[in-house]
C-alpha cells in the first residue's frame, strides 16, 4: 500500500513515489511556503530526478507540495468545515482523501480536461478549490500546526470525477465563454456572508481606497484586525496579514501617477573635446570609501552573519550624518529600507537593541508589503523617495524582491536594470545578498566570486563589502571580518575586524583594526587538520590534507609544524609507523611525515620543529 510505504520510508522515497504517479511536485517549508525560488515552472513541467534528490535527499526537512491542475491531472477540494464543527452543506463523493495538518480534509478528484479556477469560499463557506495554478500539501508533510495523513490513499481508492453540481461553479469555460477573474472593484459590493475571505478583502479594499497610504498601517490594519475578531472563528493572523498585504499591493499600483512619460528626446553624441573639457564634481560617498553616491552597491555574507543588523546601523549613521564605526565618513541623507523577509515587529526589536530610537530620524520603511522589482513598483518608489528627500534606498535582501533565476544572466540583467533606474536618479542603492556554501574543510575564500548567482551581479555593482563571522578563541566572543571587495572610484581597503558586543538589552559594533589575514588562514587550517584527524584510525600525510581541501601547501606546512610544536598532534616518519604496525590513509615515501591525534600511539619527534622543517622540501 502506498499509505504504508509513505509512513515507513523517508521523505525522499515518498517524493519519488508521488513522482511515479505522474504528479508534479516541489518542496515546501513548514509555513507551507515554497522552498524553491519559484514554483510556477512546475505547473508546466515535472521535476527531474536530480531535482527531487536535491530537494529531499540528505535528510531534508522539506515537505512535499502537489501542483494541482491539468499537468498532474488533479483537482483538490479543501474542506475546512470540520475544523469549525460545521457538517451541513455540500456532501463530497468518496475519493482519495487526506487529513490536513490543521484538521480539515483534502478531497482529490480527476481533472476534467479544461481549465478549473482556484477559489476561496466561493463554493461554500470554509470550502476552497485548488485547480489550475494552485497547489496543496501532501502527506506525510508537517506544517506549523500538525501532520498531513492519508485517509484514503491513491492505492486505497479510485480518483472520483468532480461532482457535477460543482463543475459549473469551478470551470472558467461556461457555454464556451471564459469567465473573467474576479477583481477588487467587483469585490467591493460583496456583503458579509458571501465568504469570509471575500468580505474581508472587500472591507480592506474600501478602507485603503479612502485612506492616504501613509495612514494605512496605523488606521486600516488595526481596523482589519478588529473586524476579524467578529468572525467565529476569526482568521489566523498570518491569513489576515496575507490578505491585507495583497490588497495593499493592488491598491498601491492603482494610485495616480504621471499619465505618460515625456517622449524620449534623442541627444546628439558628445565629442571627445567636450568630454575632456567637462568639469565633474569630486566623487562623494554615501559611506567613504565603500559606497559612492548615486551607484549600486552590495553587502554580501553567508546567512545569519549580521547583514541586516549592520544595514540598520549604516542607515542610522547616514540619516544622522555621523561616521560609521567612528571611522568612515558619511554624507547625510534620508534613507528608505525595503525589507520583505522580516516582520515590522522584528525590525522594531532590532532597532531598539541597536538603540536607534530617535523619533525624528529621516528613515522610512517598507516592510512585508509584497514588493517586487517591477516597473510598476520602481517608478512610484523613486517618486516617493524624491518627495521624502531620500538619498539612499536599501533592499534587504535582493533575493526577496525578485522572482528571477539568479543563475540566469539574462533574467538577472532585467532585475539589475530596474535597480539602475534608481541609481540613475542619483539615489544610492545598497542591497544585501547571500554567499554560496563553502567547501567542507574551508579553503581559500573566493571573495567577490563567492556571492550567489550570476556573475552579472558582481559586474553591475560599484561597491561591494563582504562579512564573515569569526570566534575570538581567548574569550569566546565573536567578531566580523569586513572585506572591501570592489570600488570603482577609489582604492580598496585592507580587510578589517569589527567587534560585536551583545547583551540581553543591546547590540553594538566597534572597529577593532586591520585583519591579520595570514594568521587567520593558518588558524583555519589548524582547525581543519584536527577535524580531519578526529575519529580516524589511519595516519594522514600533508598530501592527504591537501586532497581534503584543508588549505594550500604552504599553509598546511606551517599549520602542521605549529600543531606538533603545541602538542596538539603527533608526527612520525612513514617507515617508523609501518614498523609499529600503524596504518596510513595513502602510500608514500619512507621518510614522509604522518600525523595523528592519538598521542599514546606515536612517539614525539626529538626536535619536532627542526625535524619537520627539514621535511618542507620533500612532503609535496
């Protein structure tokens, strides 16, 4: 039975089984959101075997989502009435059925072969439809409230046909005419009782239309929360926030703007003499020497490496016109922060911990509003920035504000061109971005090329700094290595260290000084050598460490000499190891040095530093 197989095997095997049924699937997180940059392509194609392995192999915690519609041949009725003790209304024919994590039911039906719309509460209160362009979560995935399980699995029962009484309500093709998608103006006249989600959409839409955008958060959102409490039961805060954010985006795009852009005027080319004679002002920086005014810039780091925190600190310094870290000059300007990854509460918490609480700071926020880099968003954003005298716009992060494939240079160029529209208005753009994953045992960081996605991103920016968090071994504190990777208008600074001071009520940063890069490389190699030796019965040579990508040849030599001198590892020649019956990972010369953590098994060299130094010219 499929049901039994799913319960007994891991998520990867379950995904493979669903794939064999001809279903188009993709991974989701516990909040039911896609765990891939875009899931819409899987409405038109099935995932490959390699994608399935990448998504659910190696102990992945991702859940499994089914793309409903014609490709998978499935229409799903999402019946949440049981959660609210409602048993009357439409009775659904027996078919393949699963119980959802929150206590409702998913009824799986054969797709009828023509387009089926998605709907929310239109068939009946608490009954939704997932057809073409929709998706549902499959067992045994888990969400934040519970686990999905099969009641009747695909091998326990047949897929029934969509009930005739519902077919006319669900299809877009009624008597050969395509039924138009319901729009916000059509929803405005809906009355309470015609669907909880629709009624709330109507209510929010009316208030937004009648209210200035700068009053939405303080007036419309509290009103929506209050009305929601009148329902029995009320919607979850996440569901209500989703409706509110969606309608905000629709209404914002409808706001009046310039009727038409002025016709493009073709400007004659500039002669060589004119260009040479032209006088430009001295280059000025938003933060000197990292980010020039009116350019596009990047702050990159691995996930959870203080990017957002430092971005808030930069915003405060720029808005106040004071030096960053007490060292790097700023040009005072208004700042706007576009953050689509965090909630307003989390942003407020971080600002308070950073002691950025002055009420009159010229900093403005767009938080969790569904912003995406499109022409319709960029144009009003630029207009708003000019109206508020904003000179810097920060995007945290780049990934959250576009749907392009970051590894596709053509798609990413469209995203970067939109950002360039902002910088061409002499507004500085600063965005955060993630790094690729590092190799298992570290190795040399590839600096600018370590940023995720197309190389076109690095080519387009004017300034780039990267962050790397490190532990300070003496006191277990943490610090950040800041690397100045790119500057089109000035010399790059040497890497420097920034200290982090944290307590229950505060977070702060301070400049430490220039980073000692070579010492760091050697220390990282020492840690990687110990990690490679832990749990091994075999002895390893320097060549073995090189093949494990611990570090380069010179760094490995220095690290092994230091570790033996410190007594952290032991070394002996290969011929002596063989005489003692000790095993080595690979073969080599008789006088080659081998290393181990097992101190009781290996003798100490009589003069370790001298003897090992004598091997420098022979080990590689």
